[in-house]
C-alpha cells in the first residue's frame, strides 16, 4: 500500500518552515525529517518515517506558492549562511552560486528540494499540485 505525505505549499514561507512541514507530514507534529539538503536526501531513503520499500508519494499542494517562497531570495539567504562555514576548497563555488542567486539566476531551493525528492525517492514519488 502506498502512503501519501502532503505538503501544504501555501504554508511554506521559507526553508525553515519547509523543514517543519515535511517533518510533520511524515512523522506527525514536531516530527523530524532532515534540516539540511543532505539530511533530507538521506531521510527520503526510508527508515526515518517513510517506508523502507519506497512505497510512498509526496503530494506538494500549491507548489507554486512554495516555489515563490523558496526562490532566489531564499536561496541566496541560505548560501549567505553557508559561506561563513564553507570549507576553503568550496568557498569559491558557494560564492558563485550566491552571486547567481542574487542575480535571480540558477536553481532555487524549490528546484533543489524537488530534484532531491525525484532523485532519492524515485520517479513518480513527487506530485506537484
């Protein structure tokens, strides 16, 4: 049986709120489901609330609202936070990505999150409504 987890996209106001909502969708109130892109990808593999056999769907309702909230501005905000902690070998890459986000170009957090779901959870797992 396939389990469906619902993200109410109109409630996504930024990345921190997305983490709250996906945690609650999968694991109930106060639930955890990763709070960074790597942890999120790991959680999608099963064993952190999702079925280990991958028999689940993430239905992202009103995803357009989430795409706006997780757009270039929020992407730049995240990258600004990462820049101070970036390993010296990664600093130039983060600076380039930050410049692109500030210019309104390149992938957004919404693009990255949707891509992680499709890559890690498998094709057909993400339903954008």
